[in-house]
């Protein structure tokens, strides 16, 4: 007679298997680092957004007879832009910095300057922030381009947050924009957050701009100045 013996896992074997699975799971989490992966994905979106905006504004500037980069028209056209990229912001509030952060919550009075000067800001409502008709957070009327706007909406930062609107800092995750009159040009900046793009391959240090605190793009990267991380910086 044949003796059939049914076998199974012992408690020790089960514990060993569970321990191995736990170790592999921890190792997988460490290797993949989901938090870093999400940060890198947001950074990739930021780089893509700024590239899209640079192309769209460039098309607008070459397609429109009298391009306005500051939302002004007639005799006031581009008066909110700096006269030259090197012009100091000054305390008069004449020249503006625009932020993707919506609303009127920014009350900081020392934006984008380590000397405490006061450029003005131009807030937009949440509803209008992405519009391409000149009322969006970037004051360019893309609808004036023959054939219509090349973009369906003006992108905002994937996080789009300012930790403290009374003290805007370079670490805040928002886009910022400013323009210059002579030559007519613009700059758009973003903050990056992933180790991949701020340490391993620091895009902020290799973008050709004058600040290592931001990822800069545009036709003139000297318009927006970068303050040190300990000093209130610009954004909105």
C-alpha cells in the first residue's frame, strides 16, 4: 500500500518567507523612492511648461505688429516692463512681476531683491489665471495672433504654492514672469524640487541665467534677479 503524506509549510518557513518579502519591499521602496519620482515628474512638467510658454510668447512677439508683454495698450504699452534688463526694480512699483499664484494674497513688500526695493505685483483671480486673452497670470493676449492662440491655456506650477504670502521666498513653488522694454524681451522662472534636477543634474545652474536659485527661460535671462535663499525673493 502506498502511503501519501501531505506536506505544508512550517511556521519557521513562513516567517522566513515573510521576512524576505519585507526586506525586498523595503529595498524596492528605497530604490524607487516614490517621493523623489513625484518631484522629478513635477520638475519635468515645469521645464516643459516654461518651454511651451517661451515658444508661445516668441510666436506672439513675431506675429503681432505692436506686441504688449505687460497687458498695457496705447501710450502705456510695456510701461510695466523694466526699461532695460539691468534696471533696478526701484521702490515706485512701476515695474511688475507676475506670479502663477492666484488671488491677492501676496503682501510681501521686498520681492526679488536683497536690497529691500519694492517691485509691484500683478495678481489674477483663480478663474482668470489660465486665460490666454491677456487677462491670465501672464498678461499676453495670445488671441491676437493670426489663427488664434497657440496654447489652450496658460500653465501654472504643478504645486503653485507660497508658504507665506507675507514673505515670498525662492523655495516657493510658483512660476514668475517679467519683461524688459529695451530690448523687448521676457523671462519666466520656476523653482525645481527634485534631487535629480537640483543636485545630480542641476538645471538651475546650467540654464544660462543669472541665478542658480531658479530654472530660468525666456529671451533675456537678466530681467529677474535672484536673491539668496535667506532673503525674500520674487514670485507671482
